[in-house]
C-alpha cells in the first residue's frame, strides 16, 4: 500500500546537507519549514474530525517506505510537541 493512498502528505524542502548524503539525518529541515508544518498540522486538527496529533498518525515517508531517505532529518516528535503546545 502506498502511503499517498491513505494519508495527507506534506512535502518539505531540505535546507542543507550536513554530513554523509546517504544518511537521512544529514538532510536538514529548516526552522521555517517546521513553522509551516506546525501551522498545517494545527489547521488539519481543527478541520478534520478524527485527526490525531500523535506519533501513530503523524509519520514520515520512510516510516512507510524504509528504502527512502525522505524526509531526511524531520523530527516528528518536535512537530507533535509544537502542534500540541
């Protein structure tokens, strides 16, 4: 099953490569991207009945497809904490 068939997906632009480009943690996400993701997650929470802000429901592409580095070093726990905050 493709994640795009069952999910709302958010595309991010990695702000820089810091280290080995074959490792996901090297692909950094900017603070501006985190701020935009936070706004979008909060909007989805208010808009979609049943939307849940937790690690089970907010996932990275490589949670579904481990063969990809996408979305790089995105910190899902940061996204969740900020959206709940």
